């Protein structure tokens, strides 16, 4: 289950980069002249929040499965 962890982490990082870095920078420098681009920031923040929740869920489920692995494999260090 922990192999799923990079997906929401990359989603979180990418969304925060776009919402907090790229959009304000492009709007301030005038590279994108349409002021409606700033209305996309809450969408990316929402995606980042959902990705953060998914990171927590994957970690909690992965940690809870440690007991299952311990039951199947009695010794961690063979």
C-alpha cells in the first residue's frame, strides 16, 4: 500500500507549486494578462488539500498493515 504514497505526494507538491508559485508569478509579471487566471488558485489549493488527505490515508492504512506483515513474517531481519 505504501507504493501508492508518491502519487498523492506529487499531486500535493504540484498543486501547491502551481497555486502558490506559478500563478501569482505569471500574473504579477504580466506574462498572463487575463485576471481570471487568479480564480484558478482555489482549484489548485483544493486539489492540494485532497492530496494531503490522501497522503494521510495512505500512511494510516500502510501503518495499520504492519501488523499483518508481522503476522505473516515472524522475523523482520532474516
